[in-house]
C-alpha cells in the first residue's frame, strides 16, 4: 500500500503513515499538490478579496447583502445557501475572513424587504445606508460577472 502525504496534512496523519511505513505495512510518498478551487468558487474568492481590499465591505454584517443577493438567484452560477452557517462555511473554505457571526448575519439578513435592487431595510430609514447596502450587493454582482 502507498500513502500519499501532503505538507498540509495534519501531524497525526503523518505520524500514523510513518508508523505504517516503519512496520512495513505501507510506503509513504510525499506529494505537493496545490488544491485548486473550481472556477466559480475562485471567482467568488477573487471578488470577495477585491470588495474587502477596496473597502466596499465595511462591516462584518455586509455579508448579509451578498448572501441575500445569491439567495434571490441574482448570481446564476451560485445556488442559494441552506443557512447562515452554510454561507459562513463557504466563506471559510474560500479563506474569506471577517464574516459576522451566525446571530448577527441572520439578524441583518432578515431586515431586507423586497427584491434586489429595490431593497428596503426594516432596521434603518436612512437613505444613505440603504443605498450603501444595495451598493455592496451591486458591486459584488458587477465584479463577479466581470471576473475581477
């Protein structure tokens, strides 16, 4: 039996594989394969990094607007999320930091009324903040479509 190990494998797995090799049960082979994201996920990752770098995403809860946009089916290549945890897990897999916690993200997600781009927000009557939130979603959509 041959066991392939990568430098990113956890230490316990490396130790177990080396034990098998010492016992003559397996041959351990190093493997440095960089995992590559599917194209659509790489585009999401690139888009999110761009929005963060350009300070379009100003608050951790701004992820609620992107999640809502996706859940409304406005990004054809992405399917809706089953839950806030699903969105947070997806962002984690893409190495996107700064996503609000479950309760905060749920709270803001549920303030949205209407359909993009005609959203209103039950927690704010401020037109500037309403437009800023819509703009976060609009910038995500534009950058994603462009492939930024």
